[in-house]
C-alpha cells in the first residue's frame, strides 16, 4: 500500500496494480490523516514521505555521479534509528541473563 496526496502524478500507481490510499490537501478540504479501518489509528497519511523529502533536500546541488552514495548514507542513518534500540535491548537482555 502506498499513501500519497491526490496529486495526479501518483495515479499511475493504481494502474500498475499498487494499492494506493490518498489524503486530500486541497484548500478548504485539508485532511492531515484518515482512519480507514475504524480502529482509531489514522494510518492514511503522507507525512513520512514528506519528511523524507525534506531530509533528502539537503543533497540538492550535488553531482548526480555521487547521488546514490549520498542516498545510501542517508538510508543507513535513517534505518539506524530503528536498529540501535533493538540492538541495545538484545545486549541488555544478554547481560541480564548472564548475571
């Protein structure tokens, strides 16, 4: 499932058999997030994508030759936020089991 705003450029996702849910950012109909399945969690939003673009914008102006390397470093740092707590939990569990 891909979450986007209603920009027409994303319409091709549906044509390529990709699931797509949208939020409407049009003036007067500003929708930040939506709860589609009724569980109280507003899971349909595009804030993560917008946040990633904001972070990647720092690489504007670099040579296209090096772009893949910059994106790889960004991806590593972004994923590290999730890996570090899990790794620490494992280490602490091992340490507490050894005592």
